[in-house]
């Protein structure tokens, strides 16, 4: 078969819930690329250019795909934008494993008031300052402007879209990360009004943050992680009360401002799928993992929202290329070629084998033609 | 209790304790509440957030009635040691399993996350446990899970081993995730409780 679409067109067609020349393939390659190339995880974590180089080497060797994730920014981004103490490979950890975070909470119940009074940036600045670091709109701008040349390189020299600019983390999701899921779960019952007030006081700035970061790197995909609002974690009553109304506004605003939200939804969303029908039609990507029934998702959301997923990390680490190929083949048969982007689920494990990752692309290029 | 009204539950228990109500009676009621909670979770009405809150209320109540329970020598259904295996720091699932087991009358010793096999063995000996639960979410720590099971088996302890965690529920080949030597697998907290109940009633 011959390719008649560019990677960008192919992705766009899928987002429009139509059938491109073949199913687009997006990979979120991370530390495994460093290990394949004999680079230390420390270098991948701390030096965005080096990280981009090993991803490019893998990209070329595998034969290319249609959308790359900005994982080369990850280590630096997390170190500057998150209050949790990062554990750096080769410094705090062995040199052949990815960066991790101490799960120590950084937000207390009183900090809902900080969020209410000072907003989203104010909350983050305060929590990061407590760890002896500095964060404000200027530091954010410097950081993202620093990434911009690598974005341009991929787009212009390699002809491949980078599919993540900035990130908009809905407030409840941010709180569960800053304060732990367990504490926020109790807050839903013990201080529901505070949580809600903090949600309402911050969500508009969350939108701004994602948009600003995206503009700075010149990329119109905004990553919107929502895993901790899944049915696994929230009942429908809580979902309604604390999450969905502001989430809907977030997505509507992003779309109105010309961005493509990548709604990243790990864990089980099957009972909540119909809610996505309330979001703008043919404007978003919904990223699912195998805990959600993708076939049911297609039934409910087909023609409305582009689905993205979901080769599981376990297969990439422990399976064989044949396992990968049959997973991809079945996935494409099940969800069809209209409105589907083939991808690995969430983060790629650092011990994913090169052969297995290549097998995703090979299988996509074998079974994905229209 | 099952409606998660913390204030009301705590007040009722405090009054009960003050009025000298039998603590085992109170405990029975609490367990009943936890059972309903588990049922609503299984039915999809409740999520993890409700279970977390329920576990918290249960813990607070236990803190209040435990002194008198000990005095009256109320027996437990069985002793369980639970933890997440070495290399893995995920604990939401394990905590829920621990809470639901407590709610069903088991005495649970939670040793935490990232624990090497030796610490499981040590704790099992120390508390003379009937059951040990191992949690694992990462494929990279499946080996660690295997090792823990085999070390426990080699220690010659008379113990039932129950395993669980996300790594077993993401649809990979069961041959890959099979753990030799484990006695049972629980898909979720409700299954974990059922397994544990089955085992303690089966042993004379
Ligand atoms: C929340 C989360 C985190 C939180 C954990 C918070 C915490 N305190 O636990 C944080 C952010 C810290 C985290 C960190 C990491 N995570 Co994580 N995480 C998740 C996530 C989104 C949800 C897990 C969860 O809590 N589920 C809800 C609970 C209730 O489910 P559960 O644990 O399965 O438990 C249920 C059952 O399994 C069972 N059960 C559980 N334990 C037991 C025990 C027994 C005895 C029994 C019978 C039953 C049982 O009952 C429970 C209740 O029903 C998953 C995605 C997913 N879909 O699983 C990724 C996921 C597990 N994480 C992943 C990864 C890679 C990581 C990191 C390595 C990332 C990194 N580089 O930093 C680190 C791990 C560091 C380490 N050394 O462990 C991967 C694992 C991939 C793989 N195949 O190995 C996943 C699958 C995400 C992904 N798709 O890539 N993570």
C-alpha cells in the first residue's frame, strides 16, 4: 500500500472520526529508548536534547510513525513544575531506571484555602516554594521556550507532529496528586464545600496553563490527564459533584481556543463513557487503557470522539512481537479504522524490548490500511 | 455506617461506649456496615473513594472500642499479614483490601510497600498469621512477587498465600503472570475477603 496522507493529515482525519489512508500510530517512547542506545537514564532525564536524540534514533530505525510524544521534556518539566521531590536516576536511583517521585504529600487540608485565595499558579508556587524551589509564570515561560527548538526540529526536519504541548490538569486531579488520593477521598465527605470552592477557584487557570505552555512551544495538543476521576476512583455521584461540570468547561474552552485536548483516561471509564458525548464532537482524543472496554467505547462514542490506545505495557515488557502483532490486529478489527489512533497505553515501560515496540509500528502498517 | 455519615456514626459509637453497650455488639454492627459498603462497591454504586472513607470511619470506631474489646477477649476471625512486594510502592489497592478484611473481622497487619520477602516471613512468624496477602502492580516486580512466594514456602510456615494487584488484571497471558506456590488470587477487595473467609472456615 502507498501512503497518501502526511502524518499530520492522518492524525487530523482520525480526530475528525474519519478513515485516513491507514490508522495513524502514536508512540510515547521513554527511557527504553535510552537503554536501547546505551545511554544512561540520568542523561535521558536531565538533558532534553539528548533524550530527543535517542528517540529520533529509535524513530529512524523503526521506520517512523505519525505522532511523537514530548517525553524528552519530562524530567526537566517535572523537576521544575511539581512540588514532590523527584528522584533522579543515577543520583537518587540506579542509573538504568526511570525517574520517580517521592509520594510524600505536599498539600494539606488548609491549602484548599491557598487555592481559593491565590488560584492554581498561586497554589503551585506556594507548594514548590516550601520545597525551596521557585515557580511562577516566568520560570514556566523560560522552561517551555527552551523546549521550543526541539519541537520545531521534529515538526520541520522530521515532518512529524509532536502531540503534546502543554498540560491542563483538572483541579481534582491535581489535588489527588498533591495531597494523595486517600486524603482527597476523605475530603469529599469531610469538607465537600471546601473542595468544591477550590475546584471552582482554580479551573480557569488550569485551562490557561495548558494553553500558555502549548503556545510557547507552538503545538496545539493539550494533554488533559483525568485517570483519577475514573469509575475506579469516583462514584457517579462524586464524579458529578466534583469533576464533570468543570471538566466539561475546560474541554469546551480548549476547543474554542483552537486546541486539541488529549484526554488521558487510565483506569476504568466504562460506566462513564456516555458523558463524553457531552463534549465537543470530533475535536478531542480520548486515550484509554485495557481496563476500559474499548469496543463498548467505540459503540457509544463512534463518530463523536477519536479513540487512542492501548497496547499494554505488560506485553511490551514480557510479551513477544507475535503477542504485540495479534493484540494490534484484534484492536484494529474491533474498533475499526475510523477515528482510531494506535498507541501504547500510557507510559512505555523502561524494559520494553525494541522488537516489541517495533512490532506495534509494523503491525499498524500491516493491518491499518483502509 | 454504609451511608458514610462520619459524624453520626462516631457520635452513636461514643454514646454506646459511654452507656456500656457490649463492644462486640457494636463491632458486629460496624462489620455489618462494612459488608453493605462492600456490596455497594461490588454493585458499582460506590467507588474507591467511598471505600477509603468507610475504612477511615471503621478505623476511628475501632480506636474507640478496641480497649474494651481486648478486655473482653473478643476473638478475631483470623490473622492476616499484607504488604506490597519489594520494588513496588503502589498501595491504594492493598489498603482497601486490608480495610475490607478488617471490616470482616480479620486482624490485619499491614507491613507497607516495597517490602522484601524476609520481612513478610518475619511478620508472619511474629503474629502467627493464618494468611499472607501480597500485592503487586508492576510487571517489573512480578519476579519479586515470585521470590516472595517461594521464600515464604521455603520457610516451612503453615500459611495460606493470597496474591493480587493490578498486574494480574490488565489482560496479559495468565501463563506470564502465574505465580507458583500461591494458594489463591483475588481480583478485588471483595474477592480477597471471600477467599480469606473460605480459608479460615476450611481450616479446623
Ligand atoms: C495510582 C497509580 C500510581 C500512584 C500510586 C499511588 C499509591 N499510593 O498507590 C503513583 C503516582 C505513586 C504511581 C507510581 C508509579 N507507577 Co503507577 N499507576 C497508578 C494507576 C493509575 C492506578 C493504580 C491503582 O491504584 N489502582 C486502583 C487500585 C484499587 O487497584 P489495584 O491496585 O489493582 O487493587 C485492586 C485489585 O488489584 C485487588 N488487589 C490489590 N492488591 C491486592 C492484594 C491482594 C492480596 C489481593 C487478594 C487483591 C489485591 O484489590 C484492589 C481493590 O479492588 C495505575 C494504572 C492502572 N490502571 O492500574 C498505574 C500503573 C500501575 N503505574 C505504572 C507505573 C509504571 C508506575 C511507575 C513505575 C512510574 C514512574 N516511573 O514513576 C511508578 C512506580 C514506582 C514504584 N517503584 O512502584 C504502570 C505499571 C506498568 C507495568 N506494566 O508495570 C501502570 C499500569 C500505569 C501504566 N499504564 O503505565 N502510580
